């Protein structure tokens, strides 16, 4: 009898622990699934905000040229409303950005409207300031950075993961690295090659 009681004292807590772990893991899985579903909705809502920053502005039959200052400001404001929500539409979507997408979002958004001498990273700023038409260079830079943002967001959803620009240049790689994206690791290294590899 004592053996049965001793065994019960061991098995009952162990069973309770296993049941608790099962429900905890089920809750985590359900929560992750719900976050993913909300992220899909949030990212879908972001695409119209980016309409005027379409990558086709820089090439192809619909090329309209770089963003101007007013367009950059409009995107900044639209992205802010998307992130936090507004009085008319109080649903903010920023909560559902992945950590890596948030870093790229904040950097690209800041570069839209900050003074030209504060564009980050420094190597990109130097290349923008080197151009004869700084505003046009900045507008093209923002289109490419916002394209990279959408690319990172697509990776979050495992959708259309090839970058829009066939030639992802050194400025784009420097920008991603400044956002703590390790371009030497998967999934980025499949698409991004370093300057010495591209020129070899």
C-alpha cells in the first residue's frame, strides 16, 4: 500500500506538470497563429500607403521618377497613421511588425524627412550628397529603401521573397546592415552579394 501511495505521489504531480506544459504550449501556438494572422492583415493594410513609392517609378514603362519632398512627407505621415492609427481609424498596425521589419521601417521612415545631413547610414548619405540633384537622389534612395522594407515584410510572411530590384547595390546593403540585418546569413545571402563578389 505504501508503495502505491509513494508512486501516486510521484505520478500525480508529473502528470499535472505534463498537462500544464501541454496547455501552455497549445496557448503559445494559438497565440503565434493569431499574431501571424493579424500581421498579415497589418501588412496588407500597409501596401496602399506605399502606393506612390512603387519601385516602378525608377524603371519600366511606368517610370515617374524619384519621390519629391511633398511625396516623401505624405508617405511619412501615412506610415505614421498606419503604425499608430488615427482618430477616424484607431486600429494601429505597428504592434504586428516583426523586430527586423520594425528596424527597417523606422530607419526608412526617418530617412524620408530628416535633414539631408542626417540620412543614415553615412555611406548612403555621402552618395546622395555627391549627386548634382540631391533631392532627386534622395527621392530615389527612399524608393529603394521602402522597397527593401516591403521585401523584409514579405519575408515575414514567406511571400514573393525575391527583391524587386535585380541589382541590389552597395547602398541598399549598407542600409540593411545599419538596420542590423546580417546580409551574410539566410535568407538574405541568397539574394545579396557583396561588392567584391558582384565585380568578380
